[in-house]
C-alpha cells in the first residue's frame, strides 16, 4: 500500500493518509479512479466524499464499482454547488468505515501530477444576477492541488485561469504618447492571442476595448517574453479605470480566456514610490498605471488631485517614524476617529454621532479619545469648532499619526474616507484596512446594490454594520455575508435631531443620487448624459414654473456630493428654484424644512419617511440604473411613494400631492409602519452601547 501521511500538517489532521490513484476516462460528468496497492475489502463500507478543508462540509459523490480497485465517479452532483461570486475548493476523499465503526478519511494522490493538467467537467454556467457587459462563466474542475491531492474546484473560468497561468509584469514606459508594456507568459496549451486595454464599466453601451500591437515574442525555457505597444492618442478617453488583459486560447477546446498581469512586491513598490509616468488625456486629466487590490496591473484616467505629488511620500514616512518611536504613548490614548465623505463634511451621521459623544461624555463610557477629521477649508468647519481640541486637520502630520494609532474608525462612508482616497503615491491604505471599523452609513440600503463594495471581506467591509429596519438587517445578512451579531439595528445618528420643520414653509426638495457611469467624467460628457438633460429639462419646465407660482411653492435642488463638481452646470428659468451648492445649506436642514421629496434612487427618502412626509421617485433611467447598480427591493411594489418615468408623469404626481396638502397616501402610511420599528431619537446612544459590547 502506497500511503502519504499528513499528520504533520494540522490543517489536514482530519485526513488519515493518502491513497495513490490513477485517473482515466475523463468525460463531461464522469471519471474513473483506479487504486494502486490499496483495497477496500478490509472495510465494512466505504464511500467517496468531497470535503471542504476549512468548513469540513462534505458532498457525497455517487459512484459505481467496476472492479475491486476501480471506480467510476459521477461528478454531476457538483452542479448545484456552483455559486455566483464564490469559489469553492473541495478535497476528494475516500471515506472508509471499519468493522468497529471507526471512520477513516483518505485523500487521493494522483500518480501523475495534475497541476499542469486539469479536466473541466462543468462549463457554460451563467448567473442571471451577473449583469456585467461580459458575464463570468462558472466551471467545475478536477485537478491537483494541496501538495498534489485530487481536488474539485468550483469557480469562474476567469478566476481559474488567473491561478493556472503565470503572467508576470516586466516593465512599462510611456514615451511620446506610446504605451509600451512587456510581460512574461507561461508556455502551455494556451496560445497567446493578443492583449487589450478595457474600460471598466457596468454599462454595456460604455464598453471600450483597444488592442495592443504585439511587437515581439521571445521564448526562454517555459516562459515567453511578450512586448506590446498602444498609441494612447488613438483612445477615446473615459474615466476612471482601465484594465489590461492578456487573451489566450486553449489549444484543445478553442476557449478564449482573459488573464491579468501580476506584479511582484518590489514592482509594486517601484510603481508606488518611484514612478511618475503619466499621459495627459484632457484638461487636467491624466492616465497613469497603478496596481489593484489583487496585485495586478491596471490604469486610471482622472483629474490630477491635490495629494498626487511625491511630497505625500515624505509626510507619510515622517509620520510613520514619529508614530513608531513613541508607539506605546499613542496606543495608550485609545483613539477613535470619526469622519464623513472625503473628511470634508460635518452634516451627516458621522457629525451627529461625534456631537452626541462630545455632549454626552461617551469618551468615558467607551474608554476612548474621540477625534473628528475635517479639512481646514470645509464649509462645515464652524460646526465642529466648539470641539477644537478633538479636531484633526485632514492630511496633517498629526492626522496621519493618529490614524496609525487608531483603535477604531466610525464613519458614514468607507474607512478610506479618513484619508486622501485618490493619492497616487500613498501607502496608508495598508494601515487603514487593518483598523476595526463601524459603518454608520448615510442612508438605508435598499435602492442601490452595494454588496460588491461594502460586503464582508470586500474593500468597504466593516466590523459593525449599522442599519435602520429589520428588513434592511436581513438584506445585509442575506447579501453581504455578515453574521447577525455584526449587524445592529439602531437607526441613523442624524435621526436623533430629525424633526419636521416644514410648518409655515412650502418647500420641495429635489435630491437625485449619483450614477457610477458618470463618476468623474469631463464636463462635456456629463452635459451630454440623460441625467443632465432630464434634470435640466425639469428645472426649466414652463409647466413646473406655473405649478410653483399657482401653489406658492419653492424648490431646493441639491446634487449628490459625488456630483457637486457639476453644480455650476445647472441653470433654471424660475426664481422659485434654488440651486443649492455643497455646504451652502446642511442636507439635514433641507430634509426637515421640506414638505415633500422628489428623488430617483437616493436613500434620503428614508429620512423623509421617518418624518411622515411623501416622496415621489423620478426614475427615467430605471433600466440603465438596474444594469449598473441594481437594488434589493422591487421598485414597482416595495417603494413607499409614487413612481414617474417621464417629466409629465412627475408633474402630474407633484400637483396631486400638493392638492392633497402633502399627506402620504394610506398605502404608503401602512408601509411606513411596517418598515420603521422605532422613533426614540436615541440612535447615537444605541450605537455607543453596541460599540462597547463589540470592542470591549
């Protein structure tokens, strides 16, 4: 009997030994295994199991015994275990029961190495929820791994190809508008076809691909050094992100796959600290390389930012030095950092949470020193000046040191809003991602899918997730993969002060949300969008102006913070329509003063619902929005307000609501009672209590 012991490896302590097998007769759903020097006759019973080495979950694999040492396994059972956005690896084992009812698990050790030879027994699995322009194909694979043990991998073809082939970065340069890249590709049954530059977009209509010219291919041992070039002057530029993929074709099946170009640690350091390569694409826009969270080469095209210079490297290294020489002192402070979007605001949940902590001495309760991060020139700076001994000036040396020392981050946006998010040479993301994080949110998650960013283990993931309704909590558990005790239903801190101030006023708030396909685009592209044309049409509607005059109404039009750079592009013919710029009036104040809300998919509709005021949802681009963003609720049946897809429908509903004296319809009142379970104005206090339970 040829056995290989795994007792020295604690991660495989559940495996007794490994049996040597040969693999043959591979088909779409079946394989034949033949044991070498091993007999099952000594056992009272046996079966084949595929076992997850981490969770220990097991899948029973149907089989037929062809001879004493030969077995045909049916692998079709694994179809039902393929999941969207998940990769599973299971070790194929033989489960033997002895005469005294003892269970022994044997892993299977192929007598020839399958690391370079794999068998796909499931393919062409696509998920309807994958709405990307090029949906991922999911496959089932029999191969060797874990020290040459026979394993089943259930994953996307893209993921498998990335792990299968070596595609390593060599060098890059940009000269006179020509981008030149070289990389090493492993020689295998996969033939190199070409390399493409792909615009990263969730909308099929925005898809853009530019093929590199292959300049040379030089072979060395088992690698090919491939040199490629692209004339950047021929590219029709879009912002923000561009990916580079190598296309290869399987010689046996003809299947074409995309694989990224991986970078070593030293190459990433060079890219971060030493490279200033860039190509100017438009007014103050530039295109430059970076590395992704998966350590692969990519590019971005965006405006040059304040913190893109090499001076940021000096400040960061100085702050790291100052922190480390007095680390015990900094750590004894037990620092908790609070901020809002881009650390430039004090008008959302972060501010109201911080204000509550200062006024109610929550520092003593939590045993933490609580600091608020804000830019020096923030329009909201005066609101936090009363607590100036607890303020950190954004991107100051003191701010950087306190960030390194922090025990906890509490924010209404992702933890990365504590720092310059788009700093080309910054190294601080590696420190920020390790700090425990309480996500306050800035709304209720329902109308926009964000689990791909805020999900557990994702870039925007957190340790404690604040929600406001039981339905929202279940949404987070079901879609974001958090455990129930990691999601707290406390309501939002800004609801502590939320009360109806609309009496005597006749204001309507129009507050649309953002669109990811318009993120950081040049002004010209923004003005050509459906978004701009629809809202400009509404703001300059003669009929809307007549309604405002007839019923003595005023409108406050406020863009999402991500679109504030385009605020000056909007104009209105009516003196009754006020175009509100960022910082001019606090959002909370407008929400309390208005009689009703007109939005599209913004979560501020929940603040309006909390106050028992009506909302109208102007959803002229619902199909495009669902393609790019998606939602967790049915827009046709679960919204607590009327929907309009055209300007005429919107104005009809607006006039109807005004004539009804801004009362919510009975069916929406009923939905309000079902959605909101509390209204005690102690939301920040509840969050502090949950933080103490979680982090003490």
